[in-house]
C-alpha cells in the first residue's frame, strides 16, 4: 500500500509545455483529488436499489470532475456509481449473522490522477417480522329475527398481544359486544367486522322481523281456539273447552299483547287480554264483549270493540277501564285504534236511522268530519303516518255497490269504479305508498298497492285479507282461506302455518 501511494505521489504532478512560439515556456501542474475514508451503516434487509451512502471527494485547486470506482470489493457485494452513490450489487444482500462489517477500497479520479480510500459498511441486525395475524369467523353470514342473539366465534393465529375489535356498521339493525355476541335490533342488514391487528374479517347479518299472527284455529272437538303464531309456531291461548278467538296483536318491547274473547260457561263472550300468554278478563260477563283492536302506547294499553247491549255499543278500554264512544240509540261499532303523541284515534261506524252504517272516526272521543258518506260506509282500519290519519273500509256508489275506500285526513279516496263489491279490512302506509287488504266480491282475498289490486286467491273458495303489514319491500297479509286453511301470505305466497286440515283464521299481523 505504501509503494502504491508513493507511486501516485510521484505521478501527482504532471508537467505540460506551452506550444505557442509566441508565448514563453510554461508548465501546468495537476493537483490530485482529496478523498477520506468513509463509514456507513446499513440494515441487513436493505435492497439492492437503496443507496447505502454517498462517497465524496474534493478537488479545490483544479475543480476537475471526480468519478468513483471500486478497486477492491468484498465478495462483489457492492457497487458505486460514478457520482459516488454506494449500494449493493444487483441481486446481492447483507446478512448480519454472516458478517457484521464489510470493508472495500474505492478510488476517486479526476481524469488524470486518482486517490484511494477505504469505505467501511457496518451491518445492522434486523429482527424478522413476526408472521401476520390471521382471523376467521365461524360464519360468513347470519339470518336472525329481531331480538335474537347469536355468538360469532373467531379463530386466530399469531395473535399474541392483540385483541379482537368487534364493530357493526349499522347498530340500528344489529349490535355486537366485545366477545362477539350479536343482537338483532330491527329488520335490515348489518356487517359485523372482527379486527385483529391490521387483519379484518366480516359476517353479514340479515335481520328479519318476528311475524306475529293472532287468530283462531279449530281443535279436534270442532271448537274455535284463540291462537297466536310467532314465526309459524302456534301457541294456543285458550284451553279449547269453549269458543274463543284472538282478534288483534301488538308487540311493545319484548311484551306481546293479544286481545280477543273467550266464552264463559254461560256462553257469554268475555273480553280478554293476553299479555305474554297470561289471560286477563276485562268485561263484566253480563253481555257479550268483542274486542277488535289493540294498541300499546308506553304503559297504556288501548283496546276497542263493542258491547252487545241493545243496541250494540262501540267502546274503548284504556288499561281495562271502559268508555262508551257513542251514547245514542243506534247500533255502533269500534273496529280499530291507533295512538300518536297521546291522541287516540278510533275507527268504526254508527248506524243511522235508515239502519245504514256510517263511517266514523273518533279522536279522543270526538267524531271527526269525513267526506263521501252518502249511502252506507264504514271504517274498519286506522293507521297513522306522521301527521296523516288514514281510515279505511268502504263507501257506496250510486248503484249501492260497496267500494274499497280510504279516508286521508277526512277526504275519501275510493279504490275502484264500484262495478264489483270491494272492502278494505286493513291499511298500512310506508314511504307514502298505501297498502291495503280486504276482499273482492266476498271470495277474492285482495291486496291493493296505491289502488292497484293483486289477488291472493283464485276465487274458488271464500277468502279474506284481514290484516296487512309491510317491512321494507315485503308485504305480509293475515287472513283466512277455506281452500288452503292457512292464515298468512308473504308477497302473495301462502305460508304453511297450519297442517291444512282444520279451519284457521289470521285476524291480525304484527311485525317486530
């Protein structure tokens, strides 16, 4: 090395003579660049495209352009660009366990003379990255009813020090706790996500409403039994020794309220409320009492129906206490009740002096003005949508035909031209679309959507659509059909709630 440096020292000065005869003889002396030893460090996982460091040199006298090259390499690990950028040679890599340090010799050259320097590269140990965590759920999808719960089980690997974070993208539909317990809140779709570190997996949860149908079914002794179906599973509410029937169902929170009647030993119909299957009587047993509709508002339970006085009288029970809605001398019926912001709306009819029913809407006990009350008419169903009050039933045309009609805020809106007898038994409004069910000509169970009829049966047997409810785009209709002896249609398709051997009737459908 000393001999080499001496040689370069000898050659460091180059003498050039001027060739112009008119100029005096002169000489040019070149000064070698100055380069020092360098030290760099690099992580053992550095790639061959990354720069380890840049070698520099100076030529402060001549300011010649300096280029760099490697004179001695270490297993050909390194390369240097002419401008001094040091990197790994293509395809090469460092390994701390093999060598913690590498030394190479580079040369800085100004085009005439060069200088050597040593470059030391210290290798930094890199701990290998742990394997990425993985997570998988036992189910990719779930289908639940409202208020159902189910636990998702996660299988994980490489999870040391990590927790699973559970989230729902729609907590109005389904929630999930820190252990993966999913609770269905209301109908719709939610995505449950389980996150482990940066890894995620999901489960799609579809929540369907619980479908409650209140009605009756004939037992083996040919006695009508008050019945409640929940998602197709039958619960008999009465003991089957006397005639009974369930007329209306309402669900508030987790409590299920059903109203109807049970005949006593004297064959008097007793108004009955079943709360979660437990019966409570609320009529006097002197005359027949026939509840028709129930609505629960907070802690208050409202039931409307009629007492079989002479004449029959429309009544309202609030928490079991009865109020007469009509005090005249003519027959009156209360068929439906709905409550909003403390206001109680009851739909029904009062017979006039010509013994024709006249559609009647009570608000907090006072009758409301309705249009198109010529001839006979009735309100059989009441529905509140925001500030709009709907009452549905029938009116009559000039030919004395019954015409399916609903009143919106007192204004009558018939469904057809009255050429055939039609009647609405139930109305439901969603997104300003009016859904109704009833019958056409006494035989055809019918659904109207904004006045356009769809027939649920073929007309060969007597059938009625008695109650309607809508969830998202699904239309549920409870009723009766002497042909199939079933009690529910969903989107026009009959559901097999019974074995089809005994007559059954669905008088009310409620979705929760």
